[in-house]
């Protein structure tokens, strides 16, 4: 017996409550108990659907990022497409989504199973999307697209983790220009 099916209303309330608590208290302070209380559901409901806070927040982030970060349509100008993609990615990463994903990545460091899930559902799709944009012609011939993806997202993650500089539109333009000059 598979158990009771998920109530979509309860699921959405839980995901919304989890993100609101992350916004208010920060990722590290959020607990499944607190999420259940904020969502008006029992903890047993959460544990039936998710084993950990990280799994729950990964589901929330997968929905948020999927809604906010579609791959931009081809404009005919590969460099412009790259700038648009990076601007949109960096804008989302600059807010709550970036702070939550930093927490998820920290959790993934000590849980290989969760790391694989994070890559499959969130990190990998964004890497593939960036690679697709790069392969429209934004890369110099002969440049490894995976290296360019690492450079573009590596700069973003470094800034998010160290908080020494902004992740903003100017960074998107600078990174796109840097990627175009890779030899």
C-alpha cells in the first residue's frame, strides 16, 4: 500500500511556509517542526513526504527556479542571449533562492545521496541550460563548454558564498564578456 496521496493544497502550503521561514529566519534556523507549524499541518505529513528539510526545500526551489528561469529564446545574437540568461540567473540567485541553494549545497557536502538529487533536479538542469545558450555561438571555437559553464557559475557561487561583492546585472555582462574571450 502506497499510503495516502499528497494533498496539493497542503503541499503548496508547506512549500510556501518553508520558503517564508527561510526568508525570515535563514536556512540554518528552519526546522521541519517549524515548517509544519507555519503551514498548519502535522509533522507526520512532512515526514511522510520528505525525510529532511533539505529534500523539502529542494522541491520548493525546483518549482521556484523552474518558474523564474526558463531558457531565453534565441534572439539571433548569441552574446546577447548569454547576457540575458546570466542576468536572469544572477537576479534569482541574488535573492532568497540563492540563499536557500547555498544551504542545500552545504547539506549536499555531507550527504552523497542528496548531492546527487540536488544535481539531478536543480544544478544539472541549470548547467545544461547555460551550456545550450553557450552553444548557440557565444563561445569561441574550440573552447570546452563545460569550462565556460564552470567559469560563469563559479563566479556567481564564489560571490554568493563569500558575500564580498554583488551578484548583479553588471556581473552578468562582465562574465559574458569574459566567456567570449576564453581561448
